[in-house]
């Protein structure tokens, strides 16, 4: 059977239940209101009049802001939801990677969870037994096969879920944006695995915020805004349209944001990947990037509420981050040092260290994520 997706004027409306908003004067009035005035139902439109077609061999990216309807559309294509109007036709076997925790049980072992997730996805147990070692090897969890799942990090669970979900080939592959939420190395390996799993006639539909991942995997794209399709076409023009659309929305909202005193920096991301303390000098290594402008150049740390600006910052190229985020500039890697004379051990930073980045020394207000190696080093002291 030739894989094919056709969506014709599809819409999805769902009911929500709202309790009337009233000011309670006593617990008795709250109880009486709950009994005598129950929640009222109204309908909201999640997807509205969608029309597009995906042919065999196409790899479609779904672009859109959070809440635009990307995950809802994937569930519609997977048959989790049925359209309330219009038509959705999907030909071919489907494999959906929409939930990182599907089938997982924290008290079961890693090995057992492979079978639990496989069963939730309808993968035969005989196939899972054959693929058990390759799954563990890809996830880097061979030595942890008999450990309980709750002992794994979020990243390890992500790799396990992805490896299990991709151990079987399907005509139509549906993937939500959590696939692109791992580190750059995982994203690259995931992309390579997906390419190896796809036959010439396989369809892939992927929602992600990673431009690099989408460029590497997809040839077509659609853009959603508030449940409506506002653009469709080849991947490069679609990415350009999407970023221009975001720029227009930011410009439109800039006056309101300024009036409300909201900090800027929503497009700035970063991670601290290594930490060293030498005679009162804290040294950090990681990356700091901006997806809609020049690379931020300023970093500060906060310890016990006190801020320390960097005394020296060295920039270097990080092609893995550039590819993952689809950046224009290469020099987003940093090595920064901070003079903190009273700091005697990394263990003193436990629960108190904050690292911030920004475009100038006066607006270093975007929090950088502390990587696993950093947290482990602080814990060890």
C-alpha cells in the first residue's frame, strides 16, 4: 500500500467545562454553588479548516508557536482524535512518537519497560526480543538494563523511548517536538536513525522547534497559527516565512511587553556544560545563542543572591549547536571565568548557583540551564 495523507477542511472542536466565577463569602456558599450551579459546557476550536496533502516519500515539518495546534494535529493524524468536521485520510501503517512516557512504569526495569512501551505501541513482543540489545545499545543503557526506570535521567528515558519507538519500520511516522528536545548529540543521532529507518515511500510528519533538525530531515512544511494553516511549501521558504511571522508578532507585541515591564530574551538559550573551581576563580564552559539576532556576549553568575560579572570570556565555534538551532553565527560556545574569592568548594554552590546570559552587561537576565556534568560536579564538591 502506498503511503498517503490527505486532510480536507478538517476541524476539531472539543468541550470544556467552566465553573461560574463568583466570590465566595463562606465555605457554605462554595458548597452551595458547586451543588446548585454546576460547571457550564462550551466548545473551543483547536483546529480549523485544515487542508493539505502529503505524498509517499515526503517528510513534512509542522511549524508553529506553542499552542498553535501542532501536537493536536499529530494526534488527529494518528487517529487519537476524530475530526468534528471535514475529512482525514491516512493510508499505510502508522508509528507515532507523541509521548515520551507512553507505556513507561517507573518501578519496572529498563528491560521490562522496552516491552511495556512496545506493547502500548502495538509492536509484537517477538520483534522486541530480537531488537532488545540494539535498543539498549542505541540508548546507551546496556549496563542499566536491570535498573528501575525511575533511576534514569530524563535524557536517558528520552533515548530509551526513542530507540524503542523506532525499532520497527512503518509507512507513516509521526513525531512530536520532544524528539528535538534532547542535547545536540542525541538530536544528531536521532536524525541519522530516522533517515536509516525511512524507505523511499515512507512519510514522516515532525513537529519541532529545531531548525537544524527540520532542515536535515524534512523537505516540506506547513505553518500553523491558532489552529489554522497559514502557509505550506518547501522547507526553506517555510522556515523563512515562519521566522518572519514570529518577527511580526514580536513587533506587534513589543509595546504591550514594554508597558508591562516584561524582560526580553525569550529567543536566547544556553547551557553550562562544565564547571571548575581553582583558587577562588570559577570557570564555566558551555554555549549561549540567540535564534533571532546576534550571539549574546555577556554572562554573569549569581551565588547566594550576589551577582558576579565575568572577568574574561573566550568564544569558540559550536557547529553542533548551530545545526540544532539553525543559527547563522558559529561562535556561540564560551569559556568564562568569575572571581569569587570566598568560594572554597563547588559543594557550596549546591542550590544557590544561577548563571545568566544577555546581549549587554545590563540585561543578563536569561537563565542558562545547568547540564548534568555541572550538577554532578557540584554534588561531588
